[in-house]
């Protein structure tokens, strides 16, 4: 129980740093936007319209939120089902990210739904023909699974043997259930858009949208694992598990190659490749998305890139942004032309989105400080934690930028 | 026998009697200002649009296989046997997927309300189930909006085209669009010139989704067996290795250096078997 192993002394004092000020500003604007949402409805807090009913809250908070949480099921599958033990050190952070991600998705939904008080309706009023119905069930069940997968961490922290044992008994079916639910959920977010063949721009509309969403989710799950490890190693002053992350980087490169290859075959098959020659907004957004996917994929095949923490991190960030761009394109920009309208999010939509992201980082930081998430610091960091938690966190540059 | 509406743009004089009757029927306000709004919204469920010399009425198409009803997660939208697509506001949770899915951008939302509902024409379901005409058809002074049996109306539309080929663009809109709609249009000019969507597929939209959704039971059962099988093999291999006194798992971590590697994460199978 030494005190010195935790964070450097400089971080213990609640200094007003630029990032902390930005963090506070985000939360304040988010609070005001929440007030607008509650008292003035969706009309007073968003730029949504009859022609454009889904905006940033669906495309980012829900669709990106779920995708970024994909590390949870990917790593559970790798470590527990395929038994590749060497990745175990990054498993807990992934499960935590996934759990937080899903909780925040539900928070996002509470903002977006016209009647958030009826969030539970799909559980009792069924329509199995609806993809949204499937999504609702997946969110509910998988959040529960993630909670149960996280319980052992809590048990370990407080030394509860009994509950840990119960969870242990059902752990294998639980993990398999979690992987299946994730598979369904990740792909069903793509299936949501199968119903708009005449609206979604052909560079994104595809009958294989569910497959593309699933594969890209695995990729972004791996990328987020690298991203988190990098940030947590800085935040908690841990050593970076570089060889491990480098090999994850290689898996990421292969996954991205598979994704890009399916994407290419799909565009070719549907004969829409000539569209990229048109000088339209969609073309540039498509180019951005593909560029952000292609560059890290090529780079990550180089061993020298994978073994350099900065370069590896940059590649992971590019993949994350590529998938975010993809979800935003499918969920908003790709639908503008087909809907015959333009959509720019209102400031309050952005404020709430940023608040949710910032809260995600802050809660992760707090939980990771309090519970044994990273093995190297498990046991013996109670004191360090006690002093880190009051000041909550430093918002990471990437969270807001 | 499902009900439908036949709207003949060539007979419409743009008097907006249908708009006013519709507002009455829903208990919505209607005045000159609202009459001038040429778009459907939560307070105006049908409208007359002016396209040059031509008028065209917009209202819910009450599709034969409606995308909105298929996507509604709570089943608030239902295709009735009578024809109209009805909406139960008490079920609706406001996900607005119906609005996103509708190829005609018909459903509208009470954006400024704190307890918002989706709004759309339901082809006067209550009136029609009592054998009455829709409010708009009853109010129409020229017969431009006619309500009746869908098959009969299709026959009538084709008869009108055959009788006066010069007066009509030779097709009926709503016959094959997204698998057929319960609002049929006749026009003097090609449909895109009066603002109707001609790019919509002729296959019912719910089929696009169902092709994937119907695979779900297979994906789940195959996946469960596959994952369970892989886990069993992994686990078995480990047990054998242990029994033979080799170090478990090919890429296994070296035996815990820090003395606590064992109880990491979700409890290990390995430990449970000790």
C-alpha cells in the first residue's frame, strides 16, 4: 500500500488547467442544453425537422457509442473463447469501456427519444419485424451482460467471494451470450438503414450494411483498446504494454483490410464506383472516411510503425475517426440529399454530445482509479486513488478535439 | 377488400376544401395562414401543392406494405385490414424511425411539444370503418379526391386514362411504388413534375429489412454452437496440457510474476478446476 506508485505529484493538485476549464465549460453548456431539451422539447434543442428526423444524437451518441464499445465483446471473444491469454491485461479496460459506452448510449437515447419515459415500451410491446425492436432488446440485454461481466471486478475490489463465485458459474454462457448480442447489435445498427434505399446515398446504402457495421465495429473496438491503453498509461503513469498492443495493431490491420475489401467489392458489385468522380459533398466525405481507414491499415502492416507508441496510437486514432465518419455519414450526411434538406446540428445537440463524451472519459478515469482495472496497479493504489478522484480527471485532448 | 383514395390531379381546382375538412376531422385549427402552408406538418395532415398550372394533393399514402408499420419497435403503427395505417399515440416512444423509413416523408412530429406525438393521415379509419367516406373525399366538390375500394379505383383510374388518353400521363402512381399504396394519383404530366417521388423502388420496403432479420435465428443458433465449440476445444486443450504437466495455452502468460496474475478479470476456468 505505498503511496508513491500512483500518479505524479503534479497531478494531485486541483490546478485550473486548460483542459479542466474546457471540461467545465462543456458540462455547463450541456446542462443548459439539457434544460432546453426538457422544457422546450426537441424543437427547442435540436435542428431536427420532419424531413430530417434523426441527427447527431442518433448518429454519434448511439451509433458511434455502440461501435466504440465494441472492444468489450471482441476482447472477451479473443481471451475467453479463443483462449489467447496474452491479451488478458487489456480485457478489463475493454469491458469497462463497453459497459460505460452502453450506459452512455442509453443516456443519449433519453435525450433523443420524444418520450424518454417510454424507453421500456419495446420490452412489452413487441414488433419482431422492426430492427429498432431488435436494437432495443440488444441494448437492454447486453448492458445487463456487461454489468455482470464487470461484477467480478467489483467483487475483487471489496473482497466479496460469494457473488464472484455465482458469476463464475455462469461466466461461459454469459460471455457467449454477450458476444452473440453484440454481433446482433453492431450489425443491426447497419440494418436500421436497409429500409431507406431511396434516401441514403449509394456510396453508403448497401444490402451488406449489417456486415460492414459488424466488421468495422470489431476494428474500432481494437483501435479503442490501443487508444485507451495509451491514454491510461499516461494518466496512471503505467508502462505501456507495447508488444501486446503492437500485435493488436496487426490484428487491427487485418480486420481493416477485410473491411475495406468487402467495402470495395460491394461498391464494385453495385456499380456505384463512378460516383466517386462526381464533385459532391458526399464524395469528399466518402474520401475522408476511406482515407482515414486506408492510411492506418497500410501503416500498421509495417512492424516499425507498430512498435512506435506514437505511431501506433496515431493509427488507432485514425481508425476511430474513420468509423465515426462512417457512422455520421450513414446516419446524417449521406441522408441529406435523399431527404431533400440540409442538417447542421444545433449548438445544444453538440453540447450534449460533448458532455456525454466528457462524462465518459471522467467516469472511466474515476472507475479505473478506484477499481482494479489495470493489472499493474491492481491492489495497492487506494491512496493514490483517493487523491486523484476529487479532481476527477484531465480531459484528454482527443476527447474534445 | 381494402380501401383507397384516388386523387385525379386534372380534376383538382385547388379549392382546399379537403384541407379544411381534414383539419375539422382532426380538431386542428385552420385559417388562411395555415392554408398558405403548402406542406404537411403536425398541424396540417394534408395539403394542396401548386406546381405551375397543376395542383397535387399530399397525404399519407397508407402503403399496402407500409415501411412505417414494419419499423415501429412498439407496434404503434398498424396496417389495418380495411386499408388505413393507424397510429396509437399511447404506445409511441418517439424514436421517429417511421419518419426516417417513410419513402414519402409523410409522418410529421410535434417538435415543440414536451409530450410529442407523430402525426399523419390515417385515411379516416374511424369514418371508413363505419362505412362513411373519408372527410376529404366527402368535401371534394369536383370529385378529384374519391374514396372507395382499391381494386375498383385502380379500374376506374385506368378507364379514365383509356377514355381520354390525351388528357392524362398514361400511368397510375401508387400502383407499384413500394409495392403499392392506398393513395392513387392521376396526372396530366409526368409525376416528377408535380413533386411525386418517382425514384422509389417497386419492391415493398419491409422486404429489404426482412431479408436480413429472418436470418437472425440462424445466426444466433449457429453462433452459439460455434462459440461454445471453440470454447470447449480451447478449454479441453488446456486441461490436457495441464494433465500432461505442460504449461497451459500456447501463448499463455508466464506463470504470474507479481503473484496476482491468477485472479484477473472474469474468473478463469483454469482456476475453477483446481
